[in-house]
């Protein structure tokens, strides 16, 4: 422009027009970039799995399994991993921009929300069989009777204990609440607490409370029932004895494991996903047992945890069928066993579980616990998150001073009012 | 550019009157001016206007996970608003937000100002110390949250161990007692906010001419009197900026509280920020989340108006 000042000055309108047209070009560029971002180009042979395997080990195990299955089916399977708490929101966003991945691995407690929104394909219509999957685990992956999610492995909670500390104190592994209370009291010594558990304000705490609530006959549909109050009173009693740290209301399950490994707790309630970390300390001599029950002979009902592989509705039948085959391969007996041996979780498939038991007899208690375990969302489905939030607030109130009864009454009101 | 120069026929220029119509020229200039403003306006509308309007509309809709598939979000009047306002947790969260904001601002500002005044004089190692105090500012909010959670742990935390050795009683339930947790969270946020306050106020102090203090001391003013009658009035514009910006960043607090207490124990540290998060991303009730978000925007907007007012009067 500076090279031809006279011409430019003679054509002011031309200059304005050029400004406008360059703006328009920029706008078109931005808009087209945005559009291509939305309407994702699907590559015919590349399939994506959205999961929460952000840990290096899990990411690697999954990548290996997907490579094997991809090879078998003649396609490329890629994984996209986001933190567990973001899987749902990410999947929802992808749904609104019509760019859903071919397979999504949801936490089983979140799957009903997505299923209810109409976002999942019935796996049976894709030819997945549930012949060798126990009923409890079929229910775990089902919503309103439809089988939407295939589990590779399941997990649950168990009582982990430090064998050396128990032997030194001459304490037997507790099996009932009374024994647990007594053992925890005897094992509490100096800076060491008898028991550690998570009562934090998130799903972790609720997950840990359910075995106490359920084994006592309580139910998430009636939070203020005497059975639930009694279960919460038991937690309060442990705290009052000094067997539980007061920090328990601020701990996640990972914190609980840290405390146990640091020798600050003789026993803990936790899950098999901690085993890898526990084994990183060879001097730690730990064992596991079923979670103690209110009365001798009662069933120990623990929560089923774990993720399920689902096929979201992408609208492309052919791709959905292939996605179903990918899920079938990832949940095959062989892949389940590999995954379970890596991750210390229990295979969902009966045959794989039997072989797994033979390979890791030390985790027998866990396998027994899984057999009787219950899904958190079986009763409430998509209504679970609201009840979970109400329950968190209730046991935190009770553990910090309020009466269990009043706290749970308030929780029940909050859960039913929908707030 | 070159093509237009070449294609522009010289005869056309010659054919035009020598002096162009002034009204027309002005119109063209205006058009060109608007052309330069337009990108900024488009940017603002796209990235600020749209989300804002969207959020307001969403608060009147029944917006659920299903909406992401069907795109349908039926309007439900003031249902979301009334259910949020009827929820006891909202009142609690609002109160906590106010206490948190007021407490944080007061602490950050007073300590920040004291440190700024302290570092305003020259002394050995003053510069080094000043940059050390900046450290909390460099640490991401989530990281400081996690570190402080360990420090404040009732049994294994460093702070209680330290208090214990001083004989001040070790077992303070910093984050585990509903009565204490909000205070602890405020204290951590004060720690985080001090550098910002100090740096801005220090900058303001450097601007005050030294002659004013000389004149004050000639008039026999004590140090306190000089602070009150010279420093504070001269610092007023900077103070407004610090307080308003501090308010805006404090009132919407989320990450720090999630890392420290997750809103607990027993909802003792729920603020409007955590409530929005919980409504939208845990319960997936996006309408209710939008309501709380709008309340936050409204509160911030009120203070933004104060801020603009204050700035305008300064300008005059």
C-alpha cells in the first residue's frame, strides 16, 4: 500500500472493500475450521475406543489388547484416554457434535445415564453372548433389562490387613462387626490406627459405605431405615473408639492405601486396583479377607465396581457391528484373563475366573466377595448420582458430630426432592 | 494489491471530480474504522456474548443428558430457579461464598499491603525476599491445593506436628471438622493471594512521589499519619483495582476447594462454584447448574459496574 499511495488514495472504497473481504475470508476460514472440527472424518479402518486408562500401565495393557484384537479383525483400534471423571461429559459433548467414538468404556455406575439418554446399542443385537457371564455381572452391564455393557473384569472391596502387625498383636482376622471393632481397638497403638477407610466427599466414600449398609440389610432406596442408621452408627463407633483417624472424612481410597503402606493403619478397606502399588513394597506382608458382617453367618455384600465396554449409537450400522466384534474380542476369555492378571481384578467370564483363581490363590477372598457383590445402580439406575451425593453429605455430617438418624433423614429428603 | 493497481484504469481516476464529495469520504472513513473494530466485536460476541446468553437460556430449560442426542431442551419456565432456591444447600453455599470471599480479600489485602509497605524501603536482600514471596503465585492452584491438603492432615500433617512441638496442641482438625474447614480453606486462599496483592500494591507505592513524604515529615507527621494521609489516598486507584480483581477471582473459586475438601466435610465448604460443578457434572442437571452459574455472573457483574464507575471517576 505504501508503494502506491496515490492509487490507494484515489480508491478509498476499494480499500474498505478489501478490508471487508479479508475479514470475510478470515471468518470463512474460522467457520470451516470449526465445522471440520465438529464433523469428524471417520477413517474406514480406524476404530476409536474412549476410555479412562490414563495410567501408564493400564494404557499400555489396553493398547496391547487392542492391537491384538485389531489384528484379528483386520482393523486399527486406537484408544483415547481421559480422566475417569471426564468420560461422561466428553462422551456427551461428542454425542452433540455427532462424533462419538466406536466404543466407550464407562464406569458401570455411569452407564445407566448414557443408556437412558438413548445413546447405547443393545449388545445382544450385535451378537454378543452372555453364556458364560454370571447373572450378577450381566445385570451389572444392563439397564432396564437391556444388556448395554460388557465387563472385562470386575472388582469390589475387601479387608486388607498387615499380617505382621496382626501376628505380633495376636489378633485373628475379624469376620464380624464386633470382631472388627475389637481387633481395630487392639491394633490401634501410638501413631497407628487399627483401621483405615475412605469417608471422603466423593463416590469413593459412598463405595466404601455400601458393604456396611447392604450387609446389614439396608438399601439405597430408603436411606433413613434403621438398618442404614445402624451401619452408620457402626462407623461412628469405630471413630469414637479412636480406631479410625478423624481425617477419614477427607481421605480418598488412594489416601487410605498410602496410610496403610506407611504403617499408619493395621487394616484397611480397599480394592484390588491397589495391589500393584502394595506389591511395590516387598517388605509389606499383606493379606485380604472378606469385609466383616454384622452377625456371624450373614452374607458379606460388597459393591461391584469396574468398567463396561459399550457401543454408542453412531448411526452407522456397519461400524456398530464391527465395534461389537471389537468388544467381543476384548471381553473374550483369553483377553479377560490377561487383563485380570495384569490389573489384579476378577475376570467377568466364569471360565476365565476359574483359571484366574488357580493362578492367584491369594486373592480367593476377593473372588468370593465378587460372587456375592451387588451393583450400585441396579435399583436406581440413572438416579444414583443424586442419592450418592445425599449419602456423602450424610455420613460426613454423622462422622463429624450429628446423629446418624438425623443426617440420614435429611439425606433421604434431599434424595427424593431431587436436589 | 498489485493487481488492483494495475487493473485500475487511470482514465477512471481522471474522469472523477478533483475534490471528492466530503460527506461520502467521511462515510467511507467510518466504514473503514468499523472494519477495524469489527473483528473485536465479532470475537466478543462469539466467545463472550454467546456463552453468556446460552447460559441464561439454559437456566430456563430442562437440559439433561438426553439433550445432547436429541438437541431438544424444552423450556420449563422458572422450575430450575425455584428448585435451586428452595434447596437448603444453595443458601448454605451462598453464605459460604460470601464468607470465603470477604475473608480471603481482607486477609490477602491486609497482609499484601503490609508486605508492600515493608518492601518499599531498601534493605539488604530485600529484592531476593520479595521474589521469594512471589512463589505461591507461580504454583498452580491445584498443586497448592494438594500440597496443603497434606500439610493440614490432622494426624500426619506437618502443621499439626509443628504446633505439637511448640506445645500448642497438635490435633487441630483443619480440614476434617465442619466448623474449621471453611476457615482453613480461607487461610490457604489468603496464602495464594498475597503475592498478587503485594506486587500490585508495591507497584502503586513506587509511583508515589517521595517529596510528599518529605513535605509530610516537615509538617511533623508521624509515620502512621503519613501512611494514612499520604499513602492510602495516593494508593486509592490501585486499591480499587486490587480489590475488584481479587473479588472476581475469589467469588468463583472452584479448583482449590475441590482439591482441598471436595466441598466437604458435610458440605461445610460448598460454594456457588462447587455447587455449579456438582449440579452440572456430577448430577448432570445442566439447567440447575446454569442457574447457580448465572447467580455468580450476576454477583460479578454488580462488582464490575462498581469497578468501571470507580475507573471513570478517576479518569475525570
